[in-house]
C-alpha cells in the first residue's frame, strides 16, 4: 500500500490513527485531508511521509483530487461540536459522496470510525450498551443521529463494490492501553470503554488484515 487518504486526522481519535499508519506503513505516503492543518501535532505535521491537502467535506472537487493515486482510506470523522445540526447529517452525506468518488477512482477499501448508534443485525441486548446509546440519544442527539445515518449509508447501495469496515467504538478514553477485544454488543466480549490508541491500532491493522470487510465490529479495551 503506497498511498493512504486520511480524514479526521485533527480529531483526538485521528492522531493515534495517523501514528499507527505511519508505523505500520513506513513506505507509504499519508494524505491528510484537513480544514485546519495548524491543529496537527508537530510530529505528524513535519513527518516526511505526510502530505497535507486542505478541503471541506462538501468540496467534492477537492476530495476527488485527494483520492488521486490512493490505495485505501482511513477515517476518524465524527460529530463533536455542540453546533452540529440536529436535523441534518453532513458527515453521512459526505460518506455517500465519497463512496461514489472512490468507485470512480477505483479505490475499494475504507476503514472508518462508528458507534453503536449504527445498528448491526448481530447486536444483542446488553444493559451497558443500551444505557450508553440512550444517554447519547438524550444528551447529544445530533451525534446519535449522525452515526445512525452513517451506518445506513454503508448498508445501502451507495457502498456497493466498496470493501468497508466500520469500527464501532463505545465511550472513548485517553488511556494508554492499545490492547483491544473485538465482538458485538451483547456477545460478552465488547465492553463500554476503549482508548483512542486502541481504536487507531485496530483500524490500521484491519486495513491490511481485512477480517471484517462489510461488517461493523465493536471494539473495547479488555
């Protein structure tokens, strides 16, 4: 893999995603599509394998240009602002457009951040996950609605022919542990806490291992 496009690299979960990609793909160029490059830590911004390109999520011309020569896509995009719209899903809309551009460019692989707000048929009832999603629904409905819509996009015809993996995370922490377990809500494996570092490690490894193509695994720290 020679060229990887990364979205959400200036988000807290984006930093470990980029650092793991630099570690696991030392020969590759990482194209970071950003709105605010000044938010990048110095070790990432100055790395010789990093290529910066500026663009908004709704700028399809810039996104299409960034996809040129890319082998795969990583994304840590997610809603976080209190100003995120309640009745719109701009990130889901972005993904719908991105998938079409990926097909046009012949880019088939994407690994992205998700949450349990995006339901999977293998999910089972678990009180911890039920409480978690209910609290997000109540306290930050725009985030719940956005991730639910993102899941719907990847389960739709928009993702036809794309080898996608949505890495669903529970409550994210700044813990140091990179150890993770993988499963589904209610299966006795996945818990309700995971470090951002563990998310970054799993997402980058899954890019190559391809063990969860077309699936929405839930990860957590043990």
